[in-house]
């Protein structure tokens, strides 16, 4: 059964976060290389990747946000000739990281195929609205997205069913007429499923909890979902 709309997570679903971090590390290095002893962007990339933790703060993190963790740690751990304050590094991250976004392989092809089938596209993402919009602009996807909901403006975060219900409502649809694709087992898969959507887990970024039963729908790449439509091999209603 074909959905009326497909909603996506943003990080590690429409964007490849590790590749985006690598691109940003190069941008950061070029901006600060005269103040650094670092000879390339490798250590910058390693620090950001560790602190970013796949887009989720570790439970024991002393920081309140990813951007705080990244900026404060870069300021304190990089080998500086001219040390920069965390505030300066934070400003650079906020202004430049969203535009460094690299599209997930298969994302453009999937979205174009869905649109060809008359299926609406949406994004439901935890995070700040400004950075979500800048990321979609960098991916050249803004014009293809029918609705974009972010936790900052909406006031509820995934996995709350409320934010998923709101996405469906804005398109005039019921949750059971929508699919949701995301990489996180709890925030994306379980959150969307509990909200009444068909949830599809994108593997490879966060481990599936060992205590859970296996996911009903999962894919290794977005190309697998595209093939469902091009071959008309759509899952039956559950």
C-alpha cells in the first residue's frame, strides 16, 4: 500500500553526518589555520566526531548541547598558536556547519521517485529551526519538502507522538497514511510507530537495542526504499 506522505529524519537520514563533519572540519581548518599548530583537519575531524557522537550527547556529557560540546572541546583541545575562546568557535559552528551538509546517498533519487508517485515529503527533526532550514538549503531539498517540523519551534521532541501527529495533520492526513524513515531506534522508529505511522529504520548509524524484538521494517540504504516504488514491491498494510 502506497503512503500519502513520507516523513524523514534529517541527520543520518537525508544527510550523512560523518561526511558533513569531515567537510566542516576542512572549512574550520581553513578559517583558523593561521591560529593553529595543526597541519591538517584530521584532529579537528576526530574531536568533532567524538563529541558529536552521531548527533546525540552521551548520557554522561557535561555539556548541554552538541554545539556546546564541539565548540568548547575544540577550543580547549586543539593545539593553538593563538587560542580562541569557545564563544568564537561556537559562532563558527553555528554559522557554517549546517551549510556543510552532504546529502545521504540515494536521498535525491528516493525523494524524486516519491514525488513522481504524487507522495508528499516531510521532515520531522529534533533541533533548531534555523539550522534545519539551512541544512535543507545546502542539500537543495527545500523546494521539495512539503512540511518541516523541528522540536525547537514545535515544543515537543521525538519520540513524542505529538510531533509526528502534527506532521500528518499539517498535510491533512492521518498518521496511518504516512511513513517515517529515520536512523534512531527510539526517537525515529519507535516514536513514529507509536504515533501510528509505518516506521522504517535506516541501519548503520545506531545499534538496535538488544532487548527489543527485531524491527518490522528496516533498510540498509535509502536506495532500497526507492526500489520498492520502482518495482511496485510496496509492503502491505500492517
